[in-house]
C-alpha cells in the first residue's frame, strides 16, 4: 500500500519552536513553501511536521499575513479523534453483488406494463371500438401509466446512474466526470448539474438526452392510442315508392278508404313543424315543388333546395325502404306530382255553379260526344249507397274534360303518344266563405337528389326528370271514372258528418293550414286569398289524397308490408342505388408516440440490465451519494469508526444518531478551517462572513 489517507505530513518551518507544539494542535510556518513531502502515517502522533507546505487538509488560499516572523498555528479547538484510522476492526469486502443484481432485475420488471400497453396499442390499431367501456378502460390504463412513468423512469435510471458512478470510481475516473454522473440522478438535477459544472461534453449530452425520455415517455402514454372515425363506404339498393304505379282510384275497385281517410286527415292536421320539414308525419321524404323554388337552375340543370322556407309539392312524402339508421346516405329518386297553377281571377262567390254531373256523361265520353269547355263534377246523390241521406257537400272540384279511350287508365299508356294536349282546368269552389278558382293541372316529372343523416332525409337538389315520360299536360285525373271515384271519396273523407255552417279540414287547410285541426267547428273566409297560395295548398291536398290511394299502408311506413292485392303491388316500388358513408369509431395508434414510448420503455429496461451487470462487477462499498460518507474519514467525530468496507446506508444505520455540523474547527486562529464535524454544542465555530479559511 503506497500512500494511505493523510499522506501529507505537517512539518515545522521553525525548528526552534517544535518543542512548544500542543498535543492537540499543529503549527504552520509558511503555507506557500515550495517543499512538499509525503509520508505514510497512522495517527497524529506519527506526523512529521518539518515540511513547510504539507497540511492535514488540502491547502486553501487565504489572505497573506503581514507579519512574516510568525506563522499561524493550526490548533483546532474542536475535539479530534486521533484513532479514526486505526480504530475499526478489519473485515473483508461484503458479498452484496447478488442482492444488488437482483434488485436491478426486479426494477426492470417495472417496464412490463408499458410494453403491455404498447402491445395493446399495436393490437387495437384500426380496430372498431366494441363498447364505450372498452375505450374508457384503455384510456384509464394509459392515464395511469402516464402518471407512473416519470416515477418508474427516475427510480430505475437514477439507480443505474449511481451504479455507473460506483463502477467508474472503482476503476478510476476524473472528478469532473464523477460529479457529472452523480449529479444526474433525476431530470431536474441533471439540468442543474450540467449548468453549474459548465462542462459541455459527450457525457453531459448523453445524460440530458437520456433524462429527456422521462417526460416524453409519460406524454406518449397519453397520446399513443386515441379513438378516431374511419369512413366505411358501401353501395346498396333502396326501394322507394313508384309514383308511376297504378293509382288506387284507377283500378275500378278501391277498398282502402278507411286507411286512406285516416292518412289524409292526420297529414293535413299535422303540426307546422312537420308540414314545413323535409319529411312527413310518417318519415317519408317530401319532394319540393320545382316551380316554386327561389333559386335558379345551375349549369348542370339542378336547382338547389334551400334548407328553410321550402314549398313542397305535397303534404305526403315518398316512402323509402331499407334505409340504414347510421351514417350519411345519398341517392337519387324519380317521382312525379300533380301541379296546379291557378289563374289570378280568384273570385268570391256564393253557392256552386251548375255543373254537369259526371254520372250522366259516361256514354257521351264513349260515343265521343262529350262537350269540352263544360265543367264536370261529382254531385252527391243522397239515395246512393255511398253518401248518407244527410250528406251535404261544402266544396266542389270540377274539371273541364276527360281523355277518350277508357274510363280508367294512367298516363303511362300515353308515353309513346306524340300528340299535342292542352292541360285540363280544375274549378274549385267552397260553400262557406265562398270562393271560385280556376287552376290548370299538369304532371311534373322530377329527379331529386336525396341526402340522409341516419333516417333523417331531405332533398338537396332537384331537376326535371331525364327519363322518357308521357306529355306533362296529361294527368291521371283526366280519366273520368278515376276522377269520379277520387272526388267521391275525397268529399266523404272531408265533409261527412259536418255540422251546418262549418267547413272540412280540406277547406280550412286551403284557407290557413294551421286551422285544419278545427274541422267541423269553424269555416274560413278565404275571399282574400291569393291565387298562388290557393293553388299550392289545393295541389298539396290533391296529391296527398291521390298518391295516398296507391297503398295507404305503405305510406304509413310499411313499404314492404303491402296489404293490397297482387295486382296493385305490381310496380309499386322502384329501386335506386344508394351510397352510404358510415363513420365507425376505431382505435388509432400514433406511430410517432408509439416508438417514443417503446424507446423510453426500452431505456428503462436497458438501464435495469446495465445496473444489474455493473452491480455484479462492483466490489467496493456503495459510498457515493450518501451523507454518511462525509464522516467516513474525518477526525472531527468522536467515537469508534466502523471501517472502510461499509456501505453508506449501513454506516448511517449505525451512526445515524450522531449530530454533525459544518463549522470552523479552528476558530481561535487568524485563519480558520471549515470541516464537517460532530456538533458538540460549542458556542464558537460558526462560519463568519468576511473571515478567511484554509
């Protein structure tokens, strides 16, 4: 052993005063002498005090002393333990490498939950969210890991950094490197240590980068797995109501009167929110009146439909089937409706005109002797099995002519007819609040672009149909028997059982749609109504009852449940191809955060393995970073020392009750000496600002 602790022997420069040395003090003649010698010692008794520059402690610059004749004397008044080097009983190095290695390996297991979460993120990526509870559980797991990661990282990496410091010290390193390592056991201490040491080197950069992974790993646990929306696009077929099918009143044997009347009355009396919405009371999509839209036709021939204040062709909409309840669906539908464009000569009248009863002109139509320009109407006969004896009509709808060729029929029979036709004209009259209006009728064939959010549908654009149709001046009301049945059932549905002096829901709706629920209680005064308002309201009434007659059950939301006979169900629906975009909730893994968490977690595991390897290789005691190490080799603590082979924690457990203090152990001298010493309760020895210390 070459030079044990305290190699520097203090020597007296002035040999003449060597006989006056106090047993507890040491004299110095000149602390700046150029001569220095080293001599192994075992205690204060063996010190050779002849060298001028040697000292019990490293020489510290102090203020020069004016008087050179006498050197300051180092005579600490604090109690000195002269046996602090020889008092401990010798013992071999403790065999703690197995325990330390096991601890490091156990610390490495703390990385397992983070690897598991990485596995979850990889597994669930782009998979649908099965339930809200599942996503909440994964989110909660990530939140807990984000909270735990800084503690786990600090625990494992900080422990390994201390292992690296002990390993480097045992093999020899610079003091600066050792201070850099031991000051970097946490993120904050790493930053402060590198800033205070001002040693910009590879080691400092490596430590800063390593500890930067702590907040990155914590944040990545929060960001690695989120819930996003993935669009799923699919095409499918939607059956919808075919307005070109055979109307109920065109079959010659209509027997759906009760259900049709219920459908008609409830539709007219629906609240304003339903009447003005894009869907009717039964969930059918309503077709706007293309001639009454405020916007103009664009370059593609389409007219955009406004969201608000849209005028619809009918109170009743087009039934749809097979509509998905989720996602956004778009498709096109073809439809038609009866359009009225009343003349402006709406006049106030009392009573009805002398119409020609339809029941008496069937033969004239067949013989070709039916006169044009004469208005024909259904006139109730009280002896009829249809009309009760007390029935009294309150309104009348007459027409100025019919088509030849048959009593029943549809305009689809004229699809290849190139003849020129003039539109027929309806004459509408009311008994109470009398008014007469003449309205030419045509058929509008349109194509509608429909968008649905779930099952909530609306027409967003409309244009004239691009398909081949019959002349638009022809309508299904132009067939004499169909028209007669239509008017008969319409009057029965509206005016039956009314009190004298009151009006039906039909008349009240035409006067003011909000008044329809007061049917049988009041009558409207509609003498001031405009031709436009009367025309669109009468059009909506006619279309509601006419198209409702096709199959009232289908109109009520049961398009696939047709209670009509097989003949009427023929071509009742037509198909269109729809596109549905459904946004599924799926788990989305952020690959950047995934690799960040994987790197940070691997750093934790790698640090634990490095710590385990170094713990197996380290032979010496663990003294770095322990306060008890300050007392390991100091003579200013009384009592028996425990020896050099003890770890810091073991020394602390044995001498933890010892009171220590940083003080001046030589307060009586001109230049003091600061050391960690036992606090024996002396009043002197405190540090003083402005005083010089070795």
